[in-house]
C-alpha cells in the first residue's frame, strides 16, 4: 500500500482501513501463536501499514485544523 494511494482517500475511509488492518494483524498473530503462519514478514508489513495509515490520518487532521484556524483568523 502506497502513501500516495492513501492520501487520495478521506479520513473515514482511512479509519476503516486501519480497522481492517488491525483485524488482519490480529489474525496473523493468532496464526503465529498456533504455528500456522508461514511468512512471518507479513506481521511487520501489516504493522508498518497501520502506522502509515495512522500517520496520514494525523496529517489530514492537522491540515484541517490549520485551515480552520486560518479561516477563523480572517
């Protein structure tokens, strides 16, 4: 998942993406616990994707807050 693809989405879609990724991460952790996980690098990739999406959500919220503050100052 690329950051440019995520930046095109709105905040609601990004929050849904985080929820889906967290469910996938949970499933991978359960597979690891039961020794069914064959590709352990998937865990790190999903964690990185969650962090990437959360970062973009924070960027969008910060930009919206700055835009609102600028508009209120006028």
